[in-house]
């Protein structure tokens, strides 16, 4: 029998292979339509949830590692706050800036130096701190100046030498030192433990 001879109205009387083929085609069409109208949205939602599950697993692993290391992080934070407090204590406040000049003068006179000038220059605000430049001019011997610089470095307050000139006086063995240095005042709040 030929495929062209088959009539759709006489389907129950078709030969078995043709009936089975038509039934199979009908089942495939029904399954395709059912998938398209009933399951495709659900399948897309399922795939999205699977991807979300993988992301949640990664987030969980990160949070788990953080939670496991939390005591270590807390200990590090405590140590950083202690270190920050030590450094912040090394910055002078408004009441201590005059005393800082007194300390520098005391160190210089103990080293045997003569001060020609010591003064504060205009404050220079920066992003997180204010630079407080100072200038001092002094005279003395080579070893006296070296001792002075060493003692300045040993002061409790942070002082950085920005610019200096060292010249020999024409008439004597003494050296002349002109220094521009900076100390700093914080503009941020102190750390909260």
C-alpha cells in the first residue's frame, strides 16, 4: 500500500505500521505542544534556580570562611585599633603644638646649639590630616647638630624633616642649619574599638 492511498477518515483500517507511525507522530506533536505551553516556563525557572543555587553555595562558602576566621579578624582589628591609637597619640593637638616647639628648643639647647629662629608656618590642610610646618634656624658644631637631629627623631611626636640646608659659617668652625619640618594633626575621629 502506498502513502498517497491512505485516507485520514479510514485510519482504523490502515495497516499496522502506518497506524503506529501516525500514533507516534501524534504523540510527538502532543508532547511538543505540552512542553511548549506547560513546561518551558517551568524549565527556564528551574534553570534559573539552579544557577541561583550555585551562586548561593559560593556566597555560603565565602561567609563560612569569614565566620570561621572571625576571631582572627577581631583580634587583628583590635591590634590595628591599638596601633592606630598609638599613632594618633603621637599627633599633637592644638594644646600641644606650643609644647612641641618647647621640646624642640629644649633638645637643641641640650645639644649645645644656638637658635636664631623657631616658628610655625601656615597650616596646610590635607585630605585626612593637617600638616603643621615649622621652621627653625640654628648654629652649632657638626656633632651637636647630629645629636640634635637624633633627639628630634626620638621625640614622642611625629616630626618629619622636609627641607634643610647645612652651611659652614665663614668666620668660625660652626655650621648653620636651616630646617623646615612638619608635624601633623588629625582631621578624622579616633578609631572606635
